[in-house]
């Protein structure tokens, strides 16, 4: 009878241990699943932020290109005007030289 009682007690404690092991496995599995879910959500958020940053960068580069095009156009216009002014100044200098040469003899 002693042996029967010990086996009963052992089975009872073993079942308790089984319950705790199963509970620990369930808790550990839930923790791993929660961590994976949080990691996936973080990766998804980060990918969305990277997309926003890329679109903002593309918009900034488009604005920069627009400003560079405007600056190039204005520079070309200024060069054309300066070239015309230089041509006019050269013509004026030639006419002044002609006038000085006519009066001198």
C-alpha cells in the first residue's frame, strides 16, 4: 500500500509539473509570437518612414532641379545681355576712335 500511495502522489505531482511545463511553454510561445509581431510592426513602420523620406527627397531634388534650371536660364540671359553690351561698347569705342582720328590731322 505504501507503494500505491507513493505512486499516486508521484502521478499527482508529475501532473502538476506537466501543467507548469505546458503553461511555461505557452507563455514562452506567446512571448515569442508577441516579439515577432512587434518586430514586424516596427519593420513595417520603418519601411513606411523610409518611403516618406524618399518621396520628400525626390520632391526636394525636383525643386532643386527647377531652381538650377531657372538659374541657368537667368545666367544665359545675363551672358547674352553682357555680350550685347560688350558689342555695343566695342562699337562705341570704334566710333570714338574714328572721331578722334578724323579731328587730329
